[in-house]
């Protein structure tokens, strides 16, 4: 979504107006510094993910979880 571009000085003078515009339209505002994009002001979007999606791919597969472990524990002595 391409938004409107404003300079830092213009944004500073009219920040509240731009905030309201972003809230109302959903369009982003690109704040520029010497003509180059520096910041983007856009509507907040909550990123809701299921806990399983967050963990997906982070668990290493263990093929035989019921096999005995060949490690002698110090506590067993």
C-alpha cells in the first residue's frame, strides 16, 4: 500500500492531522528526510497467531522417545 509522502518539517507541523488521516483512511504516510523515505506511519494491525503456529518448526523430531538413554546420571550413583 503506497501512501502519501511528506517531509519531516511538514509532518511535524501537522502530525495530529496526519494521524487522523491514517486512522480514517487506512492509508500510510511516508515521512521523508531530504527527499528519501525515513519513516512510515500506518494503522496498527494486531498480529494474532495461534501458539502452535508460533512453535511450528522449532521442535526437533525425536524418533524413539521411549527408548532407554545410554547416559549414566551422577545422581544415580
